[in-house]
């Protein structure tokens, strides 16, 4: 499931440590090579790596005081919908299945 967007752009939801929703637009989505999703101190952070190796960084926090690495997942563009389906900041079961298998 992709939240509103078109073939060129995709809207993605990232949750912060209080499960507040933050929405970001990934431009030129058809040129995305890899997505790297991290949870840092409960905040969702997404790095988009394009086929030309350009990177764009999205962070659900603007005021994180400390960085605890809670996990990292490499996501194929076709699986980006898993981020939009997260119900809380540590809801990673589907991420684990998509990225690492059963």
C-alpha cells in the first residue's frame, strides 16, 4: 500500500518515538535503487538511494537528544508500503519478514 502519490512520487509515513505520524514525499520514485530504514531512539529515519547514487534523508525527529540504534533494514522499492503499515515505532514484524524472510 502506498499512500497518495503517482508513478513519479511516493508519499511515505514515518513514525517518531511517540508514534506521531510524519509524511514525506519521495520524488522520482521510479529511479530509487534502495531504501535504508532505521529506528534511532524510537524515531523512524529513511535514506533513499537513487540509481545515480544520490541520497536523500528523511527523519521523523527534529530534536533527538541521543542516538540509540534500535535497528536497520534495507528495503527494496517494491516493498515501501511496509513503512506505511507500521502501527507503532517498534512494529517491525513485517519489516523483518520482508527484509530477512520468515
